[in-house]
DNA sequence: CTTTTTTCTGAACGATTGTTCTAAAAAAGC
DNA sequence: GCTTTTTTAGAACAATCGTTCAGAAAAAAG
C-alpha cells in the first residue's frame, strides 16, 4: 500500500559508491548525489540517515566488492601463488579513481568515526592476509626459513597500494605490466629455485 | 609609505602549504586559512589571487621542499646508492598527511588546470629520475645488462608512493623499517654480488 | 467514490562557502 | 596639524551547502 518507491536500494548504493569513490565525501554534493543515485532527498534521509550514513554504507559496499580481490589471499593452499594472483588481479581491476578506502583515509578530518575505523581495519586485514600467505610460503618451503614475514607483508602491501596510486597519478595508459614482471622476478629470487 | 603589512609572504606560504597539504583544496576553508596563515582576506586576494592562486603556489612551494628528497636521485655518480638513499630519506621524512602532490591528484575534479599539470610533471619527473639511476647502475655494472630500466623504475616509484601512503593508512607508529630491509635485500639480489 | 498510507516534488531553512567592498587604521611627506 | 598612501578588520554579498518540511501524487483498502 502507499505510493511505490521509484528507486532500488542496491542500485542507489552502487551509484553512490561510484560517486563517493570518485569525488570523496566533501567533494560529493547532495544535488549531484540525488541526481546520479536516482533517489530523492526525502528518501535518502529516511533510508540512509543522510549524506554521512549513505557514505558509510557506500564504503562498506565497496569493501564487499573488494572481496573479489581479497578472497584471492584466502585460497587454500596459502602461499606464493596467492600473492602473485593478488597482484595480477589488482593490476587488472579498474582503480581509475584510486582505492576508495585509501581516499577515505585522506578525509579523516571530515568523515565519521565509523568510516574511519572501518578503513583502519581494512588496511590491517590486508596486511594480515599477506602475512599469512608469506608464513605459509615459508612452511611450504617456497621461501627461506629466515624470511621476515611481517616485513615482507608490509613491503607487499605498500607495493600494492603504490601500484594503485601510481596508476592514478601516472599518465593515462601507462603500462604497469613491466613493473609487475619486476615483482615476479623478485619473488622468484626470494624463493631461490626452491620450487 | 602606507600602513605596514602584518604578514610575511614566505611564512604565509609555509602555513598555507601545511594546511592545504593536510586538508586538501576543498577541505581548506577561507575562514581557517586566513586565521592559520596569518593574512587577511583582502591581502590574500591581492597578493595570491584568491584561494586557487594560493593553493597552486602552495603546491609549488611543496615541490620545492621536496627537492631535499628528489635531489638525492641527482647526485653524481648516479647508481644504486642514490636509490637506496632515496628510500631511506623518504622513510625518515614526515609524510604524516601523505604526499601533497598525490593528494592533489585525487582532487583533479576541483583544482585548476595549472595545479593538475604540475602534479603530472612531478610524478613523471620522479619516474625519470629513478630510471636514470637504474640505467646508470646498469652501465656501472651494479645491475645486469638485461635489466628492464623502465619497468624497474616504475616498480620503484610505485613502492615509494606506496610506502608513503601506507604510512598514513597503517596504525600510528607502524615501523616501515623492516619493509625497507626487504627492499635492500631485493636490490642486493638484483645486483647479484656484482658489487 | 472516499479514506488511508506511503512516497515524491519542490520550496524553504539556517549555516557556511568564496568573494567583494567599505570605512577605519597606521604609516610617511609636507 | 593635514594629506596621501597602503593595509587592515569586518561587514555585506550572492551562491551553495546539508537538512527539513509541507503539500501534491500515487497506490491500496473499504
């Protein structure tokens, strides 16, 4: 009963995510938001609790989408192959507007506490996932026993983050493939003919 | 003759740079800007041409400051030692608010064309500087002749960018030193006992 | 049809944005 | 003292921000 809604919740979320991803929290204005997302102001406040509520839900929606990538680090058996797959997939993914999570980190002075702690957990989770694969690689003999798992994990996270960010800052169409080959040879070198 | 100014140009620029660096172009409001920078609105428009003018000059001021780092890649003789020094210095520098240039890249939808092209040139310049040192390292025998200089240069730029960005996103006080040691061993591995 | 319920449209709200402008203030020259 | 010149402080500006709300609109129930 009652007048039917003219919008679909998941579709609104999808479009809002894209917009916040591109322009950030402050850079996204309500006028454009309601136009692009296809929802009216009234419903936006009733359904999402305003701009900040929609932003936070968009951020979590983005993190869910990222499971396409992060799940690659959870595949059994853990090891070097997962790490290689992760970098290849990251390179193939469309990060034209950078990483939404990292972008949000840079707006900590303006986004709510919920969004801020979510970004923190996301980054920590990424580092932990890398570390688990490094540790497994050591156990499986793909990496030498003396490997500093935490140091290597941080190195890999930083590189992953850097490749994404570099893709935005570098001239359009710059090929990251050759940088990835360097990484591959690096991992080859670490395993040192073990496998 | 006339009433004396109550502000110093370079000091205003220094403080504006810090503020824009931290909060970005959109996130920095005139009210706070004039208060922190110690200049009045009228003079800000007469001297810098408004918010956008001051922003662009702040960005260039930041790039000048970065010469403390970028000059490390120009030291003769070019080679691996420069690259190692660059990463050590980057790690030691205070990038608590990330890199101003990279932050600006993420605001391309709102900053002027001048600022935008300046960021592009800065990143390209960084990559070129890395590449020159890689090429020199090959000539000097520090790296094998088959080295893909451009690929390695991109790899290093991405890593450098990533370490800065990771430092902002990771929990406060996270030690990047061990990630740097991984890089050092990586470079050792590349040179393969040549030097 | 009328009533009820829910949503939509569009206007209005106060607050804040970047910018402009006016009048007072502070120096120097005479 | 009185001008002249330059800068300052702060008001005023239109525009826009995020938010709220009242009335019209669109469905279902009786």
